[in-house]
C-alpha cells in the first residue's frame, strides 16, 4: 500500500515527454492490458488491477526529522568494587622543622627495671685506714694444743704458818729458763691474735657479700625489702643499729651501691620534722655531709620531712608514707 503513493510522487517529478509519445505508450499499455494507473477510456467489465508491488523499487525518500529525545532511563545497579590499586611510591622527605622550646621538667618516674651488670671498674684509690673496730665475740674454742713450757713464776704469796721442818730437798734449777719460757708464750699469743684477725676479716667479707658494705668501722646492710620510714627506722633499731646515716662521700657511695644493686631508692635516717629546713641525725646533730640533687630540698607539698637516696647517690626530700628500701647502719 505504501508503494502506490511513492509511485505517484515519482511520476509527478519526472520530466514531461511529447504528447504523441505519451499516447503511444498509453496505447501500448492498453493494447497489452498492462496499464493499471492511467485509463485512456472507460472500460467495462475490465480485469482487476494490480497493487503495484511487482513494479520497480522507487527512490529512497528523504530522512524524516529527528524525534524528541526520550526520558532518561533509570540508573543501572552499581557495579562490583574494583581491586585496590598498587601503593604509590613514598614522597620525598620533608624539610626539618624548627626546633621546639625546651619543655618543663616532668615528674620523676618510677625506678626502671634493673639493668644488666656492668663491666668491673678499675680499682679505686685505697682509702684511709679506719679506726679499729670493736672486738667481735670470741670464737669457738680450738683443739687443745701440746702442753706448753712452764710459765713465769708468780708473785710470792702471803706468809703461811710455819710448818714443821722437812727433809732437805734437792738443789733447784736456775731462774734463767723462766725468761725464755715467757718469751715463747708471748710469741704464741701474737700468732693467735694474727689468726683471729685474719679469720674475722674473712668472716666480715663473707657477711658483706652481696648485701652489705663496710666503710671504716661502719657496716651498711640491707635485706632487700621496702618499708615506710617509721617501720624502717624501727627495724634497724631492733637490730641494734639505725637507718643509714652517711657522713662522708665514702659512706654515701657505700649506701648508693646497695640502692643501685636493688634498683630502688632508700631511706636515710636524717629528718627536718622538728625544724623545717634543718635536717639532723637521730642523735640531734646537724648534717656534716650532704649530697642533694638539683633544686633539693624543696619541701614539695609542705610534707617532705625525710630523705631518700637514689641509685645515682643523689638525695631528695620526701614524705615518709612511701615505701623505700631499708638499709641499716651498724
């Protein structure tokens, strides 16, 4: 059905030909009975016409105007997440910023864990000879030695009553051998004293290792436990001593070694509980030696009436409620 209007348009736009020729064509088509579009004269009882579908294909028409853009469709579902990309190369190092100001000093931290034992240091300079110590208790009796020579003749006793005359005795020995026997006894006593001194020295060294130190006639000893000040003072007093009271750099070093060995701060005996700012020994004497840390004593919080010694040997005033290592002095 669409071919018929197209065919009519083609006939209208084709150039006109001479009339005679056109008549001939019509006459030819009439003669052959193939004219289906133009009728030269009315016909009666003619054959039905064709629909033109077997005719030549017409020229392609011009494209029509573009239709209006349709409404956008709904968005499709989100696609699966892509794989992570490879890490980029690190950027260049930035410039060093300006150095900040020094912050305020922080609070003192708790003592750290005990570090490994360091290398043995060089021997120090020999100290001055201390005052002889108090003689120790007598040791156990040794095995009985061989019988010694006769001792010196004792002083004459009081005259007794005159007895009866006895028989005449034999002639006595000369008095010179008595002097030789006396010298031999003196030499034996000197040897014994030397042996006792050596034995006491060995016992003292064994007693001091590893929790004791001796300086002159003083011995500093710790059991490795911690107590508050009052309890620590009571323990040392009950043991026949007092809390450590260093009166010299050598004694302070001995106490420091014990504190460092246990990696703990320790209490000293001195206090200013009676007069603020004036520390005294338990005997009431003022200090003859001190080794305060920087800015100490400062009586922080108005409650620091006691002294603790750090593992570095420096002193700090502190309250007596905290637990510190107990080091006694004998």
